[in-house]
């Protein structure tokens, strides 16, 4: 593994250009208008795995977008690492807030990334991080240093709930058999302090529709006499939190895991500056559940947020109208032991129960997944920590993430193996937002670190 830094430097420009080409394709799984682009991206990922050295690669058909599967089996007696990633991306909206077109990748320097960062939708989530694994694998094949077997499972529906992935995993357990699952779809504390994500929140995502009159009405003739669905919807949403920002849905907290004082003290050891956090977001103060600090609110506590709300006239100028309908998309981030389907049902029952008789309410569940916590004494965790320590010069800190990767719990249930979350992104990389980016340093450091995980994981399993 001594030559990995040299290999990365010699191939730096090619590695960057290959990722840029991948990022040019708008593989937005949420919008059927981009279906052709999603398929094209899957084919490009397939080609990259073939060129990197997989002995077998295929596009596996599913009820949705295909899953790219590849493998290199060198000895069935050796451990097998299963790499998971996704090639689909979030919608780029609002496009007008991007400083450069979301699917025309450019490298720009920033205060945090003086070496440059690639600005494009999917740069960090997850094309850039997924492609690190392809290039790390390429290095191990090119230098004959692959110490164990490797399988790749790259899907195209992560951003819309991974429904087809569950279908695929349940039907291909033998094909996907492994000793550890390796994922880079999370972040780390900073470019000088790596971290390993040991917990993920679950997710319940719903859409609500509030209907009043059977058509849009003149606000002068009907205002004050019939229910305005937009007014009603906003009141209903506002009632979902109390004065302490506690969620008011009955039963919502019944299974919430309460961390001990000792566990919360360990979490507090992670470097964090509240002032830098506020400055980075251009806010005067933080906001959240009473009794918890910021790094607890966004990781070990459940939340409920409106992700979109619309209704009535939103075009230029004025139109005095009472809308017939109002809509909102709402997500709930959940902690381990909260079942996402139970929470979805609790939300539906509560939201329908608080609606006045003057409107009709429909709650439409979209997707969700369970939370996950991984132990820090497993061989996989110790191998990851040793790899980070070697490349960064300091041990990784275990952290819980506020994000969700719903399929991680599914993997443990169906494949009976633990997942190691080796992320290389930063919180400031603006994933799911305009101007998403991924540091050149982070991209190349990932390629440098991943082969060491394989090395130490294999050694520790002897």
C-alpha cells in the first residue's frame, strides 16, 4: 500500500475528469423526466467497474431503476467486502440559487477547500463518494494489492426511498453474501479530524393535502365565509410543535431511546463551535427542542420538518383568490427503536383528527426507513479507524448522524452483516441544497484511505 499516494497523485487529473463526466448527467430519480439520464448513469457506472477490474458486472433489472452489481472474487476463503453506493441524485431546485449550473461541474476554491471543490449536484451525495470506491478498487487491481474479495451494489433510487433495493436484496441474498458492508454516503467532522458514523436516524416522509371549496374562489366574495385551506394547513402544521419545540403527536416519543449522561458526555467531546455553526448558516441563533444542544438535536433526537408547502396563486403580481387546495411535504427524522411505519400511522391519524369539518384532509405516505446504530468494537470499525488514523494522522471519532440511509437496517436484517459508514464529506458541502460540492482533498483522501480498510479488515479476520 506504500504506493497509494503516488498512484493518486499520478492519476489525479484523470480521477477528477472521470467524476466530472459522471456529474454532468442529471440522474434525478424523483423526476420521471430524467429517466433516460438515470439509466445512462447506471451504464456509465457499469463501464467504470469493468474498466477498474471487476471480473463480472451486470445491470440488474428491478421494478424501478437498475442496480449495478459487480464483483472480484480472488479466493472464496478470504473475507468479502460489499460496497454500497447510489448513482441517483436529488433535484437541483431551486436552480436560480446555484452560482454555477448544477450539471455543469466546475472546480472552485473556498475557505474550507483551498485545494478546490467540485461544485455540482451529486458531487458529495453520492457520486463523488461512491466513485472513490471505484478508483480505490482500480488502484488495488493495478498494483495487485487487493487482499480480499469485493462486491459492488450501486443503486439508482436512494433519493426516493430505495424501494427496489429491498426487493433486490431479498431475492439475491446468496449473491450479496459478505462479511462487512462498506458505505461512503456520510461525512466527517473536518479535513483534519476524521469520524466514523455509528448511528443514523430513520425517516418517515409524507405529503398532505387539504381541500376546502370545490374550486378557487374570489377572496372578496367568499373571504371570511368559507375555510381557506392554506390558512387551515398552516395552523395545523404549527400545532405539531409546542412551546418547547416538542412534537405534539400522541405516542410519537413512546419508543425514543434516551441516551445516558455518560453517552451524552462522550458525544460532547467532538469538536464543535456554535459560533462557527451560526456564522456558516448566517443565522443569529439556533432553534430546537428545549433541553438538548445542537449536536444532540440533529442526531439523537427525532424531528418533524416541513420540506415544501404550496397552494393558491404564486405567480408574478397579485390574484385575490381563496385556493381550493393546499399541500405540504413533511419529513420526520426518527431515532433507533422508532418504527417508521408506526410513526407514519401516528402522524396520519393525528393530522386527520385535528382538521376542522370545513376541510377534507388526505395524508399520503411516500417512503421511510428505520434508524441504525453500529457497535464500535467490531472488526469493521477497528479496521476503518486504523485506516483513517494512518492517512489523517489522528484516530477517528465515533459520531451519530442526523441523516438517514434507510437501507442500512435492511442490510442487517436480510444479509446478517454490519455496515461501516466511512464518509469523507463535510457538513458544509451543501448536500440536497444549491451549490452542493465535494472537496478535491476529500475525494482523493478517500481513494487513499479505502484500500487501507481492505488491508486491515483482511488482516484482522485471519
